[in-house]
């Protein structure tokens, strides 16, 4: 009898564009699934440090971790870092990584793959010239009942002209 491997995606996993994914922080059960993606880059948006097991997995995959918006770069108030919308600086740095196809396949993630990830992906969609209704529908699909109006407002007011680091050869979907 052959052993059947189960492939379980992380919480809130989704395909954003070809070789560009989103999710919440994975656990051990998700590693076989992620291994199949052949990730080269992980953009990690949670203020907390990723788990040591996840760091080991990233190293084993020879992928690069970009921890953007870590607790050390946020306000000293832990309550503020949890509830405040993601900063413009964090979004711009994340988009800089996302817009460089040399780092693909790439995954964007935060703790649950809802708010920080959703805000960054929403700003990416705005850069792709999606209409706001479609952007908010996608954000809400991942946020579930925990939609944060401040995040939607951030996306709506995000100035795409601030994104100045589009590489010479951007992804084909941009």
C-alpha cells in the first residue's frame, strides 16, 4: 500500500497572481503544501517573530524571509500595533518586494492572513487599477466577519504614485 501525502494549505491561502500567493502563518501540517509551491520569497507582515519551526522551514527551502513591520519598527504600544491599520511605509516596502519578479514564487502572509495581508493585497489591486468594489469584495472574503473599516479606508486613500520602485521588467500582470 502506498502512503498518501496530504497537502493542507495554510489558513486564508489564496492565489493572487501567477506565482504570487497569500496566507496566514503556516504550521507544520502546511509545510508539505508550501514545499510544492517552490517559494523563493516570504513577505511576513506580522509584528511578532515567526515561529522557529517556520523559520527552519524557510531555511530548508532556501527561501528568503522579509519580515516587514516587525514589533521593533512599530509603536511601543502593543495594543496600537494590533488594531492600527498597517502603515504606508510597510505597504510600500511589501509592494517593492511583490513587484520584483526575481523573488517569485512569493507568498505574502501575516498571522491569520486577513488584515495586514489583505491591506497590502488591496493596495496591489489598486496599483493594478481594480475598481474599489472588487478590491473590497476580495478583502472582505478573507477578513470574514472581522472586516476593519480603517483598512478599507487606507486602501481607498492609498496613493499609488508613491510606488516608485517598479522594476525595469515588472510582473506581466501589472
